[in-house]
């Protein structure tokens, strides 16, 4: 597989999506970036992509390795018609949106390992982290952080992850368009979260 690294371009993503899109070269955590934007009155649907995260995190505060320009590392600001206690339903909806996007773009058959991890061929390729708050108007506000390993080779992962982590390029044997996958994932998220959220319990 080619080691050439592509870069996301905000204008190209905005042309295909209704969301406000921000792309940064590096940040500690896209979730933290979006929470700061929320405090500054950012609109629902804001999406922040980082080419690299220095302190990306997963469930239970675990570190999420975010290799520069090889995956999709992004967070989206959501105001779903839910309560804070119902946030696990949002995680399930987002995981379904991502598995569908991966299947649509690659032909692979990803599966969800509850509550928030996505696997292909026995290797973890993606994850979702939902952090929620109750806003001043008592509505539920969530920031959903999403990581997808797209064009990694096995040597791009830290040695301690090489037995369990995988990427879509490893599974398909070819380099994939991060832009196309990002657009597909966000279209799916927009469709699912901006309609009444089904009860999957």
C-alpha cells in the first residue's frame, strides 16, 4: 500500500454536507475542542476534524492512538431529543451509522462490540465516545467523538496495539478515500440523529 498521506479539505466536505466543518492540523482532543466551541455558542451539527490528536481518548478515559493523516478523528455537536440518562441510545445509533458507512464504502461487514467499538475481521477499526451535558435550558447536549482507522499499515500502530488494532486499508488491501468515508459517515449521522431516535433497547 502507498504510504502517501492525503489531507482533508474543509471546502470539499462543506460542499457535500450541511454541517459547519472545521479542520485543524493538531489538537489535544476534538471532543474538548467542540465543547469549547459549544461554550462559545457553536451551532448544532458543528464538526471538528483533526489530522492528529495528542490526547485522543476512548471509553473510560483510555488513550486513542490518532496517527497523523491516516484515519478520521472528529467530533460533532448534537442536540438530540433525549435526556442525559438516555445517552447510551445515542452511542448505539452512532455506532450503527458508522458500521453502515464502512460497509457502504468498503463492502466489508463490520460488527459492533457493545457498547461502542467497531470491528472488522477480529480487529478494532473504529470507536465512538459520547459525552453529554444538560444545557442551561435543560435540553440534552452531546459531543460525539469518532475515530476510524482508515489507511494504517500494521507498523503505524504502537507496538502494544498491533495484536488487536486494524484498519480498513488492512482489511481491503487498498488505500481508501478519507474524504468519501467522512462524508458518508456524516450523512448517516445527520439522517439518524435529526429524526426521532428509535429505542434500540
